[in-house]
C-alpha cells in the first residue's frame, strides 16, 4: 500500500503517481485527516492518502476558525468495486467545515458493490460540519454508504446527506441495483443516533405513503448540540419549499434532525441550507459563510 504522511501540498502536487484502477478490483482509496488548534487557529495537522481521494488547500473565509476543506475524488465518479474511506480526527478546540465540489456519481456496478466508509472522531470542545453535495445513484448501481461519528462530551457535529435515485436530468430511472445507507452517532461511547436504509427498485417503501411516496430524492440533516432551543425549533418549522416535497424537523434530547423527501436534489440542498442559516448561530455561535466551491 502506497501511504504518505506529509505536509499539505497544493492539489497539483498531492498526486504524483495515481493509483491504477484495476479492472477487476476497482479503486481502493483512503484519506485520513487530523485537524488541530494552534494559537487559536484550526490547521490541518496531518494528512495521509492512498489512491484517488484528496483534500484541496485549506481555506479560511471566516478567519482562524473554522478551517474550510474540499474533499475531492478526482475520477469524478464511483464504479462497481470501488472502495472509498474517509477518516477525520478533530483535536481539542479545533473546528472545520468539509464539503465536496460536486455531486458524487455512483455508476452501474457490473455486479460489484461500490462502498464509502466515513469515520469522524471529535474530541472535547470541537466542531465539525460535513456538508457534501448530493449522491446520484445511477441505474444498475450497487452502493453501500456508512458513516460513523464518535463524539466527546462537548463536541458538536452537523451534517447532511442527499440521495437521488436515478439521473433525472437525462430521464434515467433507477430500475436495477441496490442501495444501503447507515448513519450512527455515539457520544462518549453511548449510541445516540442510528438509522439505516436498504433499498431496491422494487422495495415497497419507495411507493409507500410511509416511505418515499414515489419520490426519488431523500435527505437528512442532523445536528448534535444538545437540546434545541424552543425558539430555534419554531424558526426551523417555519422554513419551507414550494413543491410537492415532504419535509420537516424534529428535536430529541441529543439530536436535531430534518428530513426532505421530494423530486429535486437541488431543492433538498436549498431547504437544508435555509435550516443551516437558522441553526448555525445556535450550535456554532457564528453566522453562515458558504463554502466558496458552492459558487462555482
């Protein structure tokens, strides 16, 4: 395994010898990041990567905190047999916002599963925002997504995921394949959130009134910052989108969560971003500053 640990370099220097995408085994790519606080500024203290999964130069559009990073998968899509692994460690007092430059495309599998495993560990008094673009699941794709978040006592995580089954722009429907997704969150080793979905094109939940109601886009947004203030929850309940979508928010003792089920991934992201504007002053004590990559 070709693993490197080194100071962060410009994106053009990060991949000197791209890994070979083997026809039968697919990409095997991993990226490990550690953020730390130095002189009240969050820095990317360590980075290791193997294969085509990298991070762009860290930016600071909000001052010293949080550090903004863009996770890039240079091939542009994930094929059957590909395995992606992202590991993020947040050291005490650090804060970061991570996103992606565009939609993650999950291609036809050709009989092999493609997977993505994300593990994020947050020490005490840290904040991490994971705000990627949507996942587009092509017809015939076999996809397994797993995200594990490990929180210390006072750590705050905010993250969303949006999934689109099929390619709406080209009129392609998701008629064949498998999709699995799991999100689990632990605080001090205690499980506080666990949800999973297993879908096939013939799954009854796709059409059920208690499921996706024949919609092809679904997403969730979670914030782990303790009890949601009543005024924040009420403000979020007033946020809406003008479409046939179903959406809503709820608050549990450890978790704020929002859901979207509807016809459009872009609409889901707009809805979640509206919520983000409302929620961030509460859980992060700062107003929203959009990642620059979203404007390109």
